[in-house]
């Protein structure tokens, strides 16, 4: 087996173009995927037409907010391009230099302050369905944030007013008289006055007013909580059940390395097995010089070894730019070794089935690419039946298990690494068995 | 003289197709035996079973395949490796004690020393076939099975190959080869095996085959008859179904 391994490495070293392709292609694909995952979405260019008067402000509770400044804050997720008129904005959208335009009409401040008329902004957009979807979701998200901020400000203003009514004092902003009595003080004050009154109609009336004041104070206190709930009906409280929270760029590293590992192991294993048949050497080897199991083990080890070295080098190289926990390096090695073996076994099975180098390489490539993408589809992102199908496919091929093992090794993410390693070991055995059965077919 | 190779009641089935049926013969030291017959007769199947490249459905071959050298019809070589590297690899796989000695011996025997360092991909068809045969001989087997060894060679390359095989015969190696070139069998073989439809129809010298072809027929072309014509006449009589196969 050592002689065969040495022979394959010698052949590989003489196939420089192949080596370059096998190393560079998966690395480039991996880095592209990693880059796409880790980078936040780009901000779409949107033209802003502000038709409000300079310095126009809107009063929200006690505060006055300048409309222009507020619009800039609101549309934070877009790359704003200021234009003077609606016509210019439409022209820019039509020419494609911006994806959309937002028109903030004159008088929006008055509408925002009005209790009866809803304030409106106009959104003009163009482009294909994807661009429309991007612009719509971005602007809707911005406006939802703006609505939320308005609601918070209104809630704060209302809460402050309620506080003033309950506690009393000087409420100049409401135009109230100086040293106004607070609602909470009224029951006690009335109780004192009523006690000084003779029993009779007046005292009874005072006690009724005192009961009303107490009830009103109690309900106004409650209404502050009601206002807070209306402003933000659903709050978010996050709980991570297993493992540690993984930063997106470190997950991207794991994806990039796993993709490289799988591509190299599968392509190399499939190609090297098919090459033995294509060179006509398979029959010569299998006439007692090596057993079928030895031959398959050698090809798996060759592909897994090369993929392991490349993946480890890639991980260490990326580690120079992204903060990785080097204390976990032992676990990286374990995850990469199991992943490489399982992917190598898959490649060997493909090579045995395909028989020709070109067919084997094509099949390996066609299998690897969708496997990588399917494994990256977030759970629940597609409809139930399709999600189940994706999970089933991801389960019977080694990419997702490799990704999970490496994520657990690098980032301490869930599921636990031992489960993924066991999964990979089972898959490696299953694909090796499939290859062994395939190799018994007559030439 | 005892047999170096004994094939007994060999049969091979591919599903419902019987590729070989009860084939038995022996091979002795220094013998050069040609296996001839029409396309699909079972020649390649017979040689590959003898070489251990595929199992028989029934019957036996002795000695075991490790002691039989084999050169398949298509040279089974690694094109990116040099002649010497190919020889060294198979010497190691054959677990030969003196690998370098075996490699040098084969380079000398096959006249490949000047090409030792050249990648197989750059060799001519004739030289590839010589490397192919040399690989079959690297473990110094007593029996060598060659599947259509001269099929892709020009006349001078064929001549060189047969001279090389003659040196093996002189050393006592028994050689079994399949061929479509009946004149080659007539010229070099000491014995001829005629296979048709998986059955061994004849086992004897070329002269005996000519005699068998003439048996029971009035016309007699005598000893001067071409072996190819004799084979066709023989097959028409003993395997009439091969007429359609173009024998």
C-alpha cells in the first residue's frame, strides 16, 4: 500500500495543473462563500427628495425633531443620494443609477403632529424582482424602525405627562398653573378636609370625590405600563441553548475550510480511483498484488491526507486574520481528519461507480456543489417537506457533518462534536462499503 | 516433462452467457502456445482468468496467479511514470527482494535501458508493449500470458517482440499468447489452441491443425496450405455458427 501511495503522490506531483486546480479552485470557492456569508448586505442606493421647508420640525411629546435630520437617521440602511425634485428622482430611478427614491412631502411635520391624519412618504422604485424585493424590505425595515422610535417618543412624552398629573408641581410644558396638586395627594388632602367637616351631605360628597381621586391615581399609574406595552408590544429576550454564540466571520471560516476539504477530498479520491481503471492498471493490481480493500483504503488515505493538509493550512492561514482560539487546535485536527476521511470515502465510491476520470470528476463536482449549498440552507428557511428532504440529503452525505464537527471544534458551537464525529465515521464506513461492493463488478 | 501450467475444466458465465465451457489444457517449459479463434471466442477471458484478473465460475488453474506473468492487450502502465518507475513499482508490489536488480534485469532483457528514464507517455506503441511485457515478467514467473501482444505493433516492432519472447523460451519460460494473426501462430507457436464460442475445439501443433482441417474432405492442399485457411475450414466444420461471426 505504501508503494501505491508513493506512486500516486509522484503522479500528483507531476500533474502541476491538476494540483493547482485542486488547491486553488476549492480555496477560491470557499473564500467566496465565506465572504458572502460574513459580509453584511450592501446598502442600496436610494434617492431622497426632501420637500419639507428648511428647519421644519415636528413636535413629538415635549421634543421637537428636525424633519431633515430625522429622515437621515430613519433611512440609515440605504445609501442616500439627495436630489432636489421628484422628477429628478424619477429620472434617476429610470436610469438605474439608484434603485429607488423616497419622497418626503411638504407638510409631513403637521401630519405627524395631527391626531387624525396619517403621515405618508412616497417610495418610487424600478428594477427586477430581486432588486424590488431588496429595496422594499430595506425601506420597510427602516420605516418600521422609525415608527418604533416615534412610538417610543410618544410613550415617553405621555408617561412624563402622566407623572406630572400624579405627582403635581410645576408643569409648565402643559400650561398648567404653578404648584399644581398631584392626583396622588388629593385623597389624603380630601380626607383631612372631610374629617374637619360635620357629618352630613358635604362630608359625604367630599368622601365620594376622595374615592374618585384615589381610583383615578391608581389607574393612571397603570396606564403608564399600558403605554409602554403599546409602544413595543413584543420585546425580545434571547437564550442560546447549547454551545457558545458564534461570530458570523468565524462561522464563515468554518464554512470556507469545510468546502475546501470536501472538494479536494472528493475530487481527488474519485479521480485517482478512476485513473487506475483508465490506465488499465486496476486489473493488473487486483490480480493478487493488492486487495480491493487495500486499494480503496490507499485512495481514501491519499485524498483525505491531501485534503487534511490543505484544510489545516487554510484554517491556520485564515487564523492570521480572524481571531481563532488556538487552544482548541487539537479539536480542529480531529474534526478535519474525520471529515477528510468521510469525504475521501465518498470520492472513492464515486470513482468506482463512474469508472472514467472525466465522468468521475464531473460527478464529484456535480455532487459536491449542491451538497455544500444545501447544508448551508438555514433550518426552517424553506417549506416543511423541502426542509425534510434537504435534511435527509445533508444527513447521508458528509459535508454537513463535517461543517458541524468543525464548527464545534473551532467555535464550540452545537451540536456537540462527538456526535458529528460518530456520524462521519459511520458515513466513511458506509461509502467505503459501497465502493468495495462497486469494485466487484466485472471489468 | 511436467506441466508448468495446468488448466482444468475452466468455465466462465456472465449471467446467462457462457464465455468459457470446460476448457482444459497444459503448458510445459519452453512452449509457446497460441490461442486463436474468432471474435468473442473467449480468448481474452481465458487469459485473464489464468492471470487471476478475474475469477472463474468453475474449474481450476495451477499454479496460482502470482506465479503467472500477464501482459493485457492494452498496456497497463502509468503514463506519468518513467519506464524504470513503472518497473520499480510493480517489483515492489510483487514483493521482490532485490527490487533494483529485478528492474535492471528487465530493462536489459527488454532492451529498454536507453529509455529507462523516459515517461511512458512519450514511448512509441512498440516500446509500451515491451514495457507491458516486462511488467508481466518482473517477478520472473515460469509462465507468461500475453493477450494479443503484437496487435498494435508495426512489422519491425513485432519482429523485435518475438525475438524478446524467444529469449524467454530459451530460459524455459512457458508462454501462452492470444492472437488474431494466424500467420504469427504458424511462424512462432509450438502449439495452437482453437477456441470458439467458449469451447476448446483443438489443441495441437500448427501442422496437426492443418491436418484436422483437411480431414474428410476430398481436396488436399498438402503441407503448403496456409494455417489461416486451414483454421477457417476447421471452424466452418466444427463451429458453423462462427461463419456469421466472420471467422
